C-alpha cells in the first residue's frame, strides 16, 4: 500500500506548474473520512512570526511554499480502484490550481 501511495504522489507532482507548491499523499490506517469521501484535501502554508513583524528596513521576507496534502482512504488504494482514485484526485488538483490563479 505504501508503494501505491508513493507512486500516486510522484505522478501527481508532475501536474504541479512550478515550485510554489508541494504535494503529499497520505493514507488512513483505519480512520473514517467525512461523508464517506475517498480523499480529503488540506492546503496550508508554513509561516513564521517574521512575516508579521516589521524589521524597519522595508525588506520583504519570502513566503514559503503552499503545501497541498491529500489524505486517501485505504480502501481506495486497492488494485481495482486506484485508477478511478487517480482520476478523481487529478481533477480535484487541476480545479484547485485553476482556482488559485
């Protein structure tokens, strides 16, 4: 199952347009996702306090990358459902990247 997750992550990373995004795919062990969803997408950016404090020099501090994390239910990582899962996640990723333009 770990091999499938790593392969799915590698293939989806090729869809990212540039280095402003990082992508991770995780699988649940036995947890339930809300509304019986096959996956959950979480997006976050690591920040530091220096972004909110003025240093007096007027220098801009570079922002970190936007992390996109997909948590996939383990039952969708079976051989007969992995292609369908890939299509669903790929469409979701394309829609999300299009909305962030």
